[in-house]
């Protein structure tokens, strides 16, 4: 049934192309007819007088040879569709190729004929023209009628059907040039809808169909990336949940067995694991909130809670948290004097700073220090977080801010997470009108620079 529908659609497109060609053909014929009536026919009627005078003069030259004159008049009738009757200057009939012959020219027009004029005797293109001896005296004249060309019905019908056949043959490749890429695009859409995420149209055309195919392929790429990100999120969250849940189960089993001391020994690790779980939940919720604020999920988005905040206070709070969570790491803070206030959501900006410091602590190790610097610069606050850690491969830099992407694929506990830290940082900073950039060299370290606009002066 589906194949039948495809055949019908293709034929329907062919019929539409054919009818469109017929319409163009009819329009062109009508335009030619109008142009001919308005311009060509009057021009031909104006310019035919010299030709009429020439054929009469040619016939008059043969008036003494009746056989040759008869052949000439027969040629006029058959080939030129010219009916002609010749008279002497005294109105005596000489020869004719039409029955009954045309009558002689009116006596009132004889003077004009003698002067060499070609007379129009009737609206139906009946004319009269004279012929003269070497002395310029009128010796004869002809009265004729040039008939319009006739079209044979059989020949015209054959031409008509030949044109229709040529138009039908020309419509087939045109219809296929449109339907073939559409069929390919439809097949890719059906395959993608059945779950084949690798299905693409792959059309490379510089026209509207090519634009449609490119838009479909781009949409399929985005959907595939979203589904892949969803799977990575589930995998990462599952991995992060497995260890704390296992430890909690062990503690419960020890407590149930009555070994309170052993269970108590696990409590600090469980507290740390619960903090990690809380951070994962916060990352996911913050990402959802920023997506809503950016309008990615429809209306009803919660707004950012903006207020003027001294940036130095945000910097100090982020440094204090880092020192508290990583007491074994050295943090160098350099804040230029006179840091301005910023119009920002303090919770989200703190989260961005915490993420940068947390990444710097994860991907570097003692005794190297983590550096946190801030300075005002042309109406902006510029913040740099630098570490001397493992660095980032150049191939990974373009994907660094993609959600759920991690440069450390091992999912080691010390570098755990679900790959939302830098993606959240970028979204938070851009939501505040700022920007983030990363510079890194493997084995040397990484520097992340973010800029935020300062609050406008009151």
C-alpha cells in the first residue's frame, strides 16, 4: 500500500508538472498571438506593397509568352497563395489564375496606377499595381489578392500531439529531479522515526530542497546529541550513586549486626558521599533552571534573582569553601583593590566560581597551588582560575563546555562528577552577559577566564 501511494504521488507530481508546462505553452501562444496582431500583422501589411508591385511587374514581362505567363500565374497561386488577373491599359483581359477573374480597376483610380502607386482596392487585401514600358507609360496592370496561409488540419493536429509528447517527455526528468530527493528525505525521516539515529538525507543541492535536507540533518544531529547526552547523564549519575549507596548499605548492615564502632567509622565517608550526591542534584536542577530561563523549555521560566552584589564578597566566599573542602591544597588569591559590584544572581555566580575552583583542585595535585585572581577591566570584572595540573588535550577543547562531557573518561572517584560543571559555568556566565574562555596545555595546566559586566553606576 505504501509503495502504491508513492507511485501515485510521483505520478501526481508528473501530472502537475505536465499541466504547468501546458499552461506555460498556452500562455506563450496567447502572448505571441497578441504581439502578432498588434505589431507583426500591421507591419506585414505595410511592407507588402513593394512585393505586390514586383509580382505584377514580373507577370507583365511574360505577357507576350502566354505559356510562360500561365506557368508563372500557377506558381503564384500554388506557392505564394496569390490570386492575380492581368489587364491591358485599356482594360482588356490578359490572363488570370482565379475564377471568376477579378474585375478591372475603377476608372477613377487609373491616374494613381499611371503614377506607379499600388492601390488598396478593398479591406480584404485586394490590390492593383501597374507595369510600364521603358518610357514610363502604363502598358498593363494587375488586380490581385494575397490569401492568408492555410493550415492543414491533419498537419496541425500532428504538430499539436508532437508538442504534447515532447512536453510529457520533458516533464518526466523534471518531476524526477524533484521527487527523487524528496523520496530520499522521506526515507531518512521514516528511518529516523523508527529509531535509526544515524539516518541522514545526505543531500548536497544548492536549492530549497537542499536547504530542507540540510535542516533535517542538522535537526537529526541535535536530537542524536540530546539522546546521547541523556544516556551519558544516566550512566554518570548511576556510577556516582553506586558507591555511596553501597557504603550506606554496608553501614546499615553493620548497625543491624550490632557493630556500632565499625558503622561509626564509615560515617565521615557517607557524609562526604551525601555531599557529592547533593552536588549532583544541584547541578542537574541548576541546568534545568538555566534552560528554562533561556526559554529552551517553553513559557513559565523562573527568572534570575538579580541584585547588586560586591564581587569581592563572592570571591572570598568561594575561596573559603575551597579551603574548607580541600584543606590539603594551597590556594593563592589575588584580588585587585576596588573590585566593583555586579548585578547578578549571587547563588549562581558563587556556583560558577565553586565549579572552576573544584575542577582546578580535581585535575591538579599537591604541592602545586591553585590560583584565583580578579581585577576590574573596562567596565568588566575579569576572573582567572589557574592550575598546574594535567591539562586538556587540544582535541577536547571544542567539546569542553558540552553537557556531560568529561576529559577524564575513567570516572575515578577523585575526579568524579557527571560532566556538568563547566557547562553550568558557561551558562551561568552567559546568562549574566559575560563570557568564558579556556587556555590549556597537556602536562602544563589550565587557565579558565570569565568576565562579568560590572553593575551600572547609580
